[in-house]
């Protein structure tokens, strides 16, 4: 599963703002997030429109932004997306159920 670091998420937001992509995140809001966290991408798709006009391909990402599972959409530069790190997705069969007392 790909993820953003805090710095990469901020960079993606800046690029989205500069290119006027449809899905953007507020830079000030990103500054309130923990800089040591990683932000997993739970869904992504190629996208090539901005306000109904064709533009170079970029990636629309659904990003988990906090431990409560809240998400946000951001359109991300293709080269930045390709440079993102990856975490192994846990196998749900290996997650132990809470024990009952």
C-alpha cells in the first residue's frame, strides 16, 4: 500500500494548488498533522482532467489523514506518486480478535 510522508503530502498539496487540480488539501491543515506519521493511500486512480479540461495524467488518491480513519482526496503529480514508498498490507486473517474475559 503506497503512502505519503508528511513532507510528500505537503508537496503534493502545493503542486495540486499550483496546477489548480480539482482535489486539493489545505496547506495549513496539513501543518496540523503529526510530521512523523505516514498517510496511507487506500484508493488511487489515474486522472487527466482539471475543471473539465484535459491535462497531463496525474493520480487521484484517497488518503487516510488521521488515526480516526478520516480520509481526504487529493490529485497528485504522477512523478511524485511513483516516488512514494509502500507498506505491506496486513493480511486480515493474521489480525487476532480481541480476547473476551
